[in-house]
C-alpha cells in the first residue's frame, strides 16, 4: 500500500478493480462448478445411445445435429463475412458513406435478440419450405453470426500495419496478391477470434432454432428434415419437467463441447501465428 500513499483515489480504484476481478472469476467458477456438480453424477451410457427414446432420453442425435448445423452455418457465414470485410477495408474508399452505413447496420444487427432472428427465419425460410427443417435453422444462424464475423474481421484487417501493404506493393505485388498473401494471413488470429465467438453463439442458440429447425428428437437425415440441437434438447427436457437430471447432464456435455471447440480454435490460431513468424 506504500506506493498509493498520498493517492487515496488510486488506492480506491486499485481495490475496486481487484474486487471486480474476484467477483467475475467467482461467478464464473460458481456457475461452472454448479453445472458440473449437478450434471456429472447424472451422466450415464444410455444418454449417448444412437436413438432417442423416452426411456434413455439420448442426447446423441442432438450432438450430431449441433455439429452439422454449426459446420454448415460457418461454411456459409465465414466466406461472406470475411470477403465483405475485405471489401470494406481494402477496396472501399476511406470516408465512403456506404461503408459507414454498412458498419452501423452490422452493429445494429449484432444487438438484435435471437428470437427476432427466429421469427425472421420462420417467415422467410420455414414458410417457403413449408416445414421446420435444419436448412432453415442453418440459414438463420448464418445470418445471425454474419455481422459478428464481419466486424471482427474488419477490425483484424485494420490492425494490420500499413507498412505491410506498402512493402508488398513496393515489391511489385498487385492489390489482390497483397490482400490474400500478406494482409489476410496477418489478420487470421483476429478472424479466428470472431469465428470462435460465432461458434459459441451457434452452439448456445435456442430461441431462433425453435422457430426454424424444430424439436424433432432424431438425427436429421437431410437438410429438409427437422432436428434439435443440444441447447434446444436441454430446453425441451427442462420444459417437460420430467427429465431435470438429464438436462443437467446435457448442460455438462454442452459446456465440454464449447470448451473443446474453443481450445481447438485457439491451437489453430497459435499455429498460424507461429507459421507467420
């Protein structure tokens, strides 16, 4: 405390920051610990059987549906988001009014509640396909995470020093080659951060999928079949009120899945960073 002598405000702010850190970490540990304590004892092999029945309440179909929908939603959203950000940063002129409108629009879309996306997906896709299906859910999820990926990619590209671009252009490389061989590789860690956030939102999404993908308990056999994800599966179990223990077990699996996906994405980002160096 000696270094704060004569500066009571600095001492107060230091204590406030440490208390906020302890509170944040404490809440996180409490939530994760509660889920693990309530869910781990209820994990059993029957929850991972291939087919769902009212006896085993298997989550395996939901796990497969979750992985399928996450991969396909990213396959749609990532290219559109990355290429849109490249245009805004590298090709659109600075001070362009259209760029300002696009940025405001993407920031606004990022804050829209997921249930609004669900209603949009229902009116746009479900009514067109005349049934609940995972394709409607995938398209809705892709639209939902597109603004997030655009903004994070844009910030990652803006964080690349202009000297990289100038050096590449000075050596005779064209604009397109500079963007894809110099700028984009340097921005990959930031882009992957946005993809990780998008994955987290997809895996934890419930409201939007209730109105689009439906709640069928089996594995979706085609894009036009209905199916539930893990988060929807957990919601359905809790809403029925008969499978609370199994819902806690599902929460543990969902938590572990998110941790594994984030860890793998982090490893990829670090590997890319080492190769770039």
